[in-house]
C-alpha cells in the first residue's frame, strides 16, 4: 500500500472535478480525500495499491469533461492507513 499527494491546476474548480475524483477513486478502491484550494487548484490525498494510484494520477491529467488541466504535481508519501473511505474534504 502506498500514498500519493496530488495538486491539479487549470480550470479544475466548478467543473465537477471533486465529485468525479471521488467516483474514480472509489472505483479504484482507494481511500483519502479531495478538496478545492483557495488558489484555484484541487488537492488530493489518496492511499491504496500503487497500480490503482497510478491510474488515478493518469485520470487526473484529464479529469471530468469540462476540466482543462494545466499541471498535475505528484508527491509520493509514506502510507499511513488513516482513511476509511474516499470523500470530499471541506
């Protein structure tokens, strides 16, 4: 099990990015959260098998249909096992 911290920039707020991230992460069996940041980016922390995390990262480069992704920054972090599910954080 691994953990990834992701920041997505571009037109990623107001386009259902968080909601579709939750759907994709749950489909992949991941746990963690997604939230909007005040600077317009979306931040994601996810834990699970590396292959599933890599699929989430690949999806983040596209996002939902209305999103325009400019950059995806990824940092791999130590797994903590702290999450019970995947949800939107506020």
